[in-house]
């Protein structure tokens, strides 16, 4: 399970020119899922995101987490995070999980993140053609892979 996490002042998702989700201060999380992902990946990644200290404290130092700041979260499924680009110029998405595997894992991740941050989260729509609008605050962008726990 791979996530691109962006600290945002605001972010929203639109489908067919209709805004379906929006947040103020918090995290926009782009989430990619592979066939090998499981509940352990979900638990580890959700906990890591909820407690990642990337928000400024009173001294302007990145020392507070999403939980501590009571920030919001917007999660958008994005299979292209698992693109393979080694050969040729057309990315291969063969590693990305197909919907029958990915959707239940995506939904389980959403539930776990809501539990970990103790508040409802906003989402895009799995598999939809979405337009994501954001103001990256910092900018702060971090990539986390549950298979490479660095």
C-alpha cells in the first residue's frame, strides 16, 4: 500500500464538475493498493499517517500530528501510484490491484483512518475520473510505502 501525503490548507475533489468532497487544514492522501496488501498494511499505514508529525507547533517546527491538530483528511484512490516505468514510455499498471481486491481494502483503510484520527474523513469516488484541487501547505509532500517501512 502506497500513499502520497500532502499537507494542505484546503483540498477538494470534483466529479463531472460537482464537488463531492472538501477539507480545510489537514492531509490529502492519494492511496494506491496492490494485490499483496492486507490488514497489516492498512493498520501500519493508517497509524503512520495519523501520527506523522508534519504540522507546525507554536514555534513553527513540524512537531504535531494530524491527530494532535485535529486536522481533516481527504483520501483519493490512485492506482497510478504503482506505475512501472522501467521499459518504454507507456507506464504499466500491472502491479495495481484490480477493483475486486482494491475496493474492500480501500474501504477498510478509510474505516481504520477514521478510527485512528477519531473523526470522519472525506473521500473521492473509487475508479471515477476525479479532479483534485489543493493548496499544498509548505509545500509538504511525503511518500510512504507499507512494503518499504523507511
